[in-house]
């Protein structure tokens, strides 16, 4: 289907053009810059509400818009998911302790384009197993991204992530996935972080989506708490996540949410 809005595949996946990629570059960079500036604020003794307030100020200062405030009733500029929280942790009065690990997820809108990214942060000194979890989760995202090129399938991405994670005796969360995005926050397809090679939709140049694997030290099952947002591991094991927004290019992909300061990975320089 060809019209002024551009092409959409039979599976409902929008194909974007080079001008659209420029829009995503700006939105992705804004999200990455915010995540860069958060790092010094993640210290023992502070609260997740204080970190979120800093992020909200930063978003305002940059003149961009939070995509999460008001999204399905969510009221915060970030999700902050500590230790056994898998995703969608709600900022609040919880005091951060030495050794806590947390994912901070920020989505901003710049000129109508959505930049969605998350990273892990550590307060003080993490345990060795927490550090290893973070390492494996980060590597799993980059391994998934390495499978992004025209002709590969979404199943190839999921398979690459799952195979790597399970070889490290960790597990991939099944209950949450990545998503198409662009001028909307969540669009087709669902980007699963597990799967079989050659299955699901074929990647085409111009597709834009997130990859955001959640990896647990224990079993993959999750449950959502009574607040209807916070997802935790059922077995209370530690969980980690990293997220990039990417666009498929002629021979691979472009990562829109790379850290300008090279700070994407928390435990490596
Ligand atoms: N940024 C999350 C994602 O990666 C979505 C957060 S929605 C919220 O898709 F409402 F919880 F903020
Ligand atoms: Co996302
Ligand atoms: Co996100």
C-alpha cells in the first residue's frame, strides 16, 4: 500500500524513509543524553522518586516531551526497576541501597518522533553475580542488534538473544517484548527476545523498532504487582534489561539511542 503516509507491510509494519530516520536520530539522541546525565544521581541513600524528578526536569530543560507521563495512566517520566523488578517499576519513596542494580527506562518525543531507551545503573558496589547479569544482558542486546539486517527475520533476533543468554545459564523473560515505534510509542511488530531462526516477519530496510531484552538470574516467569505496573520475577531472582531503538538500513541497522558520552554500559568504561 503506497500513499502519502508511506508503505506498511502486510504484517502492518511501517516502512520509514531517510527523513524519518533523521527524526528518530534526534529523538534517540535526546533519550540517550538524558540517560547519560542520570548516572551520577544513582547513589545509595537517594530515592527513585528523586531520580525521576531529575529526569523530568532534564526533559523540560531540553524542551522535549515525556512519552510516559499520561501514557495509559502512567504518571512518571521514567520507569525505574530495581533488583528483582523486571520492568515498569514506578518511581517512589523507596531508598536505594549500596549494591542495588536498576534499569532506568526513558522515552521522549521530539518533533513527533519517539526515542525509547533503557540502561542498567548500579548504586555503590554490585555483587559479582549482579555484575555478570548486567554484562550478559548488555551483550544479549548487542547480539540481537547484530542480527538486524534486511532478509533476516524477527525470529533470528530472538533466537540470537535466547541462545546466548541460556548458554550463560540465565533466562529470557517471555512476558514482555520490544516493539515497533516511530511517530507512535508502540506499534507492530512484537519483538520477542526468544524464538526460532527463520520465523516471524522478514526485516526490511526502513523498519524501526526497539530491542529490549529482560534477563533473569533465575526462572523467566514474572508477575505484575497490585499497582498494575510493576513486573517482578516470580522467584525473586535478580533481573536486568537494556533497550535501544534501531532502524534497519540497507546492510544492517542504525542504533538511534547510542550514548553520545559512551556511557551506555555501566560497568565498563
Ligand atoms: N519505555 C517502555 C518500553 O520500553 C514503556 C514504558 S510505558 C510506561 O516500551 F507507561 F510504563 F512508562
Ligand atoms: Co520500549
Ligand atoms: Co523503554
